[in-house]
C-alpha cells in the first residue's frame, strides 16, 4: 500500500486550520509586549514575561507528539489535539486583553502573563500535530509542497492577525486610545475576532481531512502494527538520544534561527517606538505609543504577507537549488533585513526590512520540516516533530533570560540593538545549513 497523492485543494484543506492558529499567534506576537507594557511591565522585564511561552512549548510539544502518535479516535490521530488546542487558545485570546477584570485576585500584569502562557501552550498543542499531519498524509514527493502550502496559510493568517488592530481603528473607526492601565477597545475586538477565526478554520480541517488508520500506516510502512503495552512517556528521552543525524545537524540551524526570531518578536515594539518614532521607552500610554504599536502590527503583517507569497515559489526554488541552499540564502536575506532597520530614516522605510525578513520567515516555516521529514521513521513522526521543537524553544528561553539585561546593561536602554543581534543570529544559522545532510532532497541538474 502506498499513500495516494492529494489534489491541491485537499492539501489546502489539510492545513487550513493553521491559518487560524497563525492568526491568533500573530496577534500574540505583535501585541503581547504592548499589552504587558500597558499593564505596567518594564521594557527590561519583557523578555522574562515572554519566557513562559517557550517553556510551555518545551514541555507540551514532545508530550503531545508522543500521545498523538498513539492516539486513534473517531476524529483520527492528530485532529483531536489541534481542535482542543484551538479551543484553549481562543479562550486565552479573549481573556488576555481583558486581564484587568481579574484585578480583585491579582495584578492585571500577572494575569496577562498567565494568559500569554495559556495561549502559547495552546498554540503548541495545535501546531505540532499539524506539522506531523502533513508528513502522515502526504507522500514524500508532495511534502515540500505540503509544507509550502502550510507556510502560505500561515502567512495569510499572520497578515490578518497582525493588521487587525490597525484595520479596526483606521477602517472601522474604533478608538485605539484608553485610560492609563487599560487596553484599547480596538485591541480587545481584534483578539475576539482572532478567536472566532481560529475555531472556524480548525473545524474546516477537522471535517475535510481523512487520516490513515494505524492499520493502513502499518501497510504503508510494510510493518506489523506495533504493540504499545511496553511503551512509556519516558521513551521521549530514549528517542531524544536516538534522534536521526539530520535532526542533530538541523538543531543548530534552528537554535540560531529562533534565537533571532524571539528577539524580534519581543523587542520590535520598544525598538520601533524609540528608534524610529523617537519616543522614550517608558512612554506606554500616549497616543504616539498606540499608533506606533499599530504600525508594528502593520510591519509584522508585511513580513508575513511576503512569506505567504514567497512560499508559493519555495518548491520550485528548492527543486532548482536544493533545499539547503534555498534555506541558507533565505536566512541571509532575513538577517540583513533585521540589520537594516537600524539605518532606516522613517517608519515607511522599515517596510523594506520586513520584506527581507518575510523571505527568511517563509523558509524557516517550511524548509527545516521538509528536510527533517525524510529522516524520521513514519511511526514516530509525532514524537520527533515534538522533540524537534526543543531546538525552537531552548534558544527562545535563552534569549528571554538574557535579552532584557542586555538591553539594560549592554545596549544602554536602546532595544534596537536587540534586533541587530537577531540579524546576526539569522546569518549564523545560514552558515550552519551547510553542515546538514538532506537525505531525500531532489535538485534539478542544469
């Protein structure tokens, strides 16, 4: 038995839920620092509040991967997990900007940080099974297309999520001003809209996608169905020790890629407001700060829009150059884009920087997974995709620990230099791609 090839529409529906997941994730990335600053977080402490996000990913994704490999329900293997993750993430989206409702129990800042943790844990519950689902359902020669389509949907969702606060204010006239310590109504509405889209898109994937049963997967792999009676969650550690060589090599690429991305997400708002808008980093309540925050959302939408377009071309580029060269060149372009922000004369010029960053983001979302999938035993796709997440969250944890102190003590309260470090990190990741062995890459000989 072999896996059947899917039509483009089937591949689109397979990952359509990722549109909603990324829409919510983009709202979080573009606005969490802004909301935490509104609730009283100091710029130097921002990365410490964000540390809950990668920590939950470190714990959640391998566990979800382990159990999703061993789950079979009426909804299938992977679908129950991203459905539950979507429901929990939607609750976090609705409650985070309304954290001041709980001030009778604890400060709004701490409630907001808690909601950030819930959201990120829930996004992790949803994301990992989506990655594994593509590898489960698609034959090897369609995986690059599958992950590229997933990247397109991620980009579309992220554009909508990133631009929502700006659109709600400037297109529909909802005020982005609020009293000190309160989140503007435009931001609250944006998060509610994101929650609705998240649930709706997930349901489309749940009801349109068919997964292979354990018996069918066994026939595809040419093996007998494994008995799981001796299996244990502790197998995560043994699987970690036995990870494929390609995963070990990609680990370093992922480490520097995501160290750079995390720095961009955490410090873009204070960096843009201070370096481009000329505001004091302690100014978190003025109209200028809210306008700058909306513009950061626009910029994040730009890089995600570019990633969605670039993802359409990734399969052809990778087929011509190879996946390794495609990923390396994309990372270099993104790194130079981050470095260029320092030299931009005004907010409009930063759009050019974001175009370059979007090219790197598209490749980061697709190429490592396309390279990795060919080296993983199909019956352990979920657990290894979860373990692979270690190399995404560990650099974020490191950046969360050192990012704030670096801004305070090394960068003289200039968060723009945090973005410069992120650019350098992406370039290092590009150089390390050459060490990776891609076991099933196909390059057109010219």
